DNA sequence: TTCTAAATGATAATGATTTTCATTGACATT
DNA sequence: AATGTCAATGAAAATCATTATCATTTAGAA
């Protein structure tokens, strides 16, 4: 069933990203060995503007306004394609629906406010190195990691507690 | 619906845990402000032997052998209770079903083999400190974190690649 | 032992994501 | 530009993990 929900408008603190034009989008799609369809281009356009970390559902709703002909199966399918090709990064916070972002050049991890949903991207080379050291210690070949920090942002802290 | 699946029997490298007796289990349940029922004690018994990181489904199947009267709603419910009281820790690996473990005294994170499912528990004080530093830098009050490392264990590496 | 709220288990419901399948469309080739 | 073919699409159903409902049972206080 298709459910339309008002998504909350949360702030993000992002690392720098370079803007991408439509031609680049088409190039990306071809690089994946897929056909260039208007829905795929629209999905990439939608992902490159607005909230960087978006759920499949939110993305579908956003697209739905200007392109009601795009089905959410297509959104899910293409997100999966792009994730497999590392053009999109899937971010999972606890048991919540996955959020997706166009993979930026610079690797980063996330700091999340559990109160208001604010997402801060950060990069810490020392942590990355220590992770490698841990893997090495246990004779693992490290292929990936998930580092998510949870807490309260300063706004939420100052605004008192609860609810 | 109740589905019975053969769970794979994967190895784990665990930090030390002290054994817990039935009386302690009952104490734990009372501490949560809950009634001591045989199903709850059985669930705790099942969790304290065998694979430390177990899914709700696996736990249900394990219990089902000797205690077919326990419903899986009870398993889920009690796992949730215990998670809320921090007696159990929920571990989420990617989009897979959550795994649960009796919370040990020592905090730790996980190193997972994506090939065979081996789980290694580790603890790295430096990483913990750096996480605090990151949170501080962005004026967050850190309340929790998820750190999961993914890779191939040495056995899987030596056994060649693929499938 | 009695009483009552909490706990249980069978089952239905939910929410996210995936699959199915009939139809459409991209694009390589005439 | 017209054709053919296989990938892509969208609507809908299916799946999977998890949670809620509700009639019945039971722990444990009185
Ligand atoms: Mn990000
Ligand atoms: Mn563990
Ligand atoms: Zn906040
Ligand atoms: Zn392995």
C-alpha cells in the first residue's frame, strides 16, 4: 500500500559535496550497465537536492509530487542497484527505515541526535586506523564498517529534557 | 506464522562472561519489576548457553525443542523488556534480523566475518575516547554508539574466495 | 485460598522491503 | 525512421521481521 506521510524537516551538517548535472547522472546510470530511463534520472535529481539522508519512502513521496507516474518499487529497485554499485550509501540507524545518500568522495560516519533527528557527518582518521588495527589483530581482512554515534545535540540539550 | 529453520552453527570469539545460575535469573527478572514465570526463566537459561548472539527466531526454535509451550510472542516481548533494561543488548548487522546477547559487564563492539558469520567481540578504549571527542567537538552529549566491523576471517581468507 | 493485574500464546496486524507479472520503453540494429 | 528484444516499470501481492490484540491462564499479594 502507498502511504503518504509528512516527513519531518531535519537539519544536517554535511561534508562538502560537489553538485552533479544531469549528464553526469546519465553517465552514472550507464556505468552501472543500466538503461537510462527518465525515472532513474528523476530519482538521482531528487536525491541530489534537499535532505542528503533520505528514506525510500520519503524519496518516493518527494518524487510523487512532480512525477506521480514513478512507482515506489522503482525507487526501491534503483536504490538497491545504486547501493550495490556504491553510488549510494545505505545508512541504518537502529531499527529505523534505512536512509540513503549519494556517496560522496570523502568517507564519513554519522553523529545522530536521538531527540530531533539531526545528522552530523564527520570523518576521523584516527578511528579508521584503529579499526584497521583491530581487524589486523584478529586476522580479519577489513572490508567495511558501521560507526554511528548517538546522543543529544546542543539545541535539544538546552531546550530541557523529556518527551 | 511460525517458521522452523536450521540455524547455521557459527563460531564466536567472546570476551569473558561469568556463568549465571537460576536464582540470579529470577533476581534479574524481579529487578525489572516483572513476575517470575517459567517461560522467562527458560528464555534466560537458553540465552546463557550456546551461541551468545542469537536472533529471536533462533532463540524461539531452540526453546521450542524442550519447551514447546512457549510462544514466540513471549520471546519477542521478553527480549524487548530485557533490552529496555539493558540486561540484553541488541546487535544489528546490516539489514539482518537483530541478534541479542546477555549484556556482559565489559562493553564491547563486534567484528563480523561476512563470509561465514563468525563474530569476534573486541574492546578498544582509544576508539571509545575518540568517539567522545567527536561528540564533544559537535556539542553532542553522547549516549550510545554502534561500531560494527565487517570483513573476512582468516579461515575464510585462506579457503580461497567466492560463493 | 482468593483475587486481580500481569503474563501468555494464538493469531492478526503492521511496516519495510521484495517479488511477480503483464505492459511499456530504451536502444541497438536494420 | 521503423523494428525487435530484452530490460525496466508500476500495480499489486508476497515476504520477513516485529508488534499488537484479545481471550485465557497464572504469579503472587492479600
Ligand atoms: Mn552521510
Ligand atoms: Mn557481543
Ligand atoms: Zn537534536
Ligand atoms: Zn569467516
